[in-house]
């Protein structure tokens, strides 16, 4: 994908309710977690699985996560 296409795809996914931004910090947790944008908290619920994952650099988005 071109950088322009990647930016467009990320914008679409960030606005899609099926997709959730997740994080991973091996120093604090050994699993992925949801990123709570509303409260600006770094740790939300632990993610057990997802149907699909899209990663670009440090940004990780997961589709239809199971907590």
C-alpha cells in the first residue's frame, strides 16, 4: 500500500465501530489491551482475540475484539 492509501485506511478504521485501537506493553502486561480514548487511560480491558488485526508502526487496530 502507498502511504496515502495507508492513511486513508487508518482513518476509515478509526471511525468504524467494529475496530478498536489496542496496545501492547510487555513491561506492564503480557497481552494486548484496549486503549480507552475517552478517559485517556492507557489500559482498558484485556483482549482475548480478534477477527482481524491491522498494524502500521505502533498503531494496532483490531476488528470485533473479544474481551
